[in-house]
C-alpha cells in the first residue's frame, strides 16, 4: 500500500521507525566499541582520494560488522557504506553508513569521531544514530519522533543574531577545494562569533541539534556523512538544506541552522562567494 507520507509502497509506520532507530543505535554502538579496540591494537592506515584522505582497517572492519548485523536483522534491506559496501534490497529501506566519520580525528586519537548509521526510504532518512564515543554521546532520531542525546530530548533554542552565531564548518581533501573553502571562510569569519572545525560532519550536525553550535555549513559531504546527522538536526527543530533553500544534497553546499537564522546565513554565504 503506498505510504501517503513518502509515496512509497512501504508503509512507514511509527513502529517501523522505532525498530529502525533502535537497530541503528545498536549497530553504531557496537561499531564504535570495535573501532576503539582496533585502535588500541594499532591501525593499518591507507589513503583514498588524496594524501590526506585516510582510511584504516578499523573503518573497513566496522562497516563489515554493521553490514553483517543488518543482513541478519533485515536481510531484504539495501545498504550503502562509505568504504564500498553497497547491496540492493527489496524492502524499500536502504541503510546509509559511515563507519567512522572523522577518520583523521580517529587516527590522531583526537576527540570527535563518530559512527553514523541511517535508514532511509526513497532517499529520505527516517531513522538514524550518531555515536560519538570520545564524548560519551549517543544521538538518535526517528521521523516524527524527535531527536535525543541519551535520554535527553533535543530541541534547538531561539538563535542569536548572525554576528553572535557560533558556526561549524569543514573542509574537503582536495587542495583547490580547500583553497576555495578557505577564501569563503575568510569572508564569513569577521561576520559571526567564531567557527568550530570538529572534523566530522555527523558530529557537527548533532552539535546543531544539541545547541553546541548555532549553525553548520560544508560542501562536498558524502551521503553517509549527512544522512543520520541531518535527520537528528531536523527532528531537533533545525533546518537542513541547500543554499537555494531546497533539500540538502550530498556533494553540494549543506547548511543547517535554526529556521530563523538559516536564510541570513545563506545570504552571508552567497556574499562570501559560496
Ligand atoms: C569528514 C567529514 C567532515 C569533513 C572532513 C572529512 P571522513 O569525513 O565528516 O565534515 O570536514 O574533511 O571529510 O572523511 O572523516 O569520513
């Protein structure tokens, strides 16, 4: 039966969202526990798109663990993982997985790396979890269910003026993109309170949801960086979208802020050349 909300053949019920949200939380927690153990044993480190785009044996092992758990729990679902895990499915649900978001932080034992797991239907995240072990933080959200940090319900506060906003951002791995991002930042920085560069998009989006920053923007994210954190921020009352106000698109400029700050930040980013 088509679902009026998503127009799919899959009926997205609150029961289904609850099941997917808890499964996302469970596998993300397990993956961060595995990552922590593997780091203690010593990592094998490789590079991907550039000299600074790292991937480790822990990234691959955690994605394998998550895919294995999902295959048992929900064998008919599709999957898409950052480290190459992609499988077709027949259920209408696709899992979007970043086994370690913030791999550079993970390699350097720097706080702020996370496991991000989302379940989506027709490209729309309906359940997700972001687990940040170095902060002891477990963020989850379900479509229409709100967002939580542990047992705390998240609801973003009224925003400050843009000039007093604390804004998170990040940078790509490719030199020319980093130069462009730096030029934009140079024009943004004088017009806001300050920036925070965490090094993991999923954590930045959860920081918007938890009021740890007032806004976030970044270009060049993968779908796995975005899926769970965008749902958590949205369910906490933030807006997540593109510079033109449309839906966020992986790879393009993604912006998240309180709805009353979103437009002003987009205008500043346009002025800055984004
Ligand atoms: C990271 C993103 C982050 C970005 C980093 C890096 P990864 O993903 O989550 O927002 O600024 O440069 O791309 O590569 O650690 O999974």
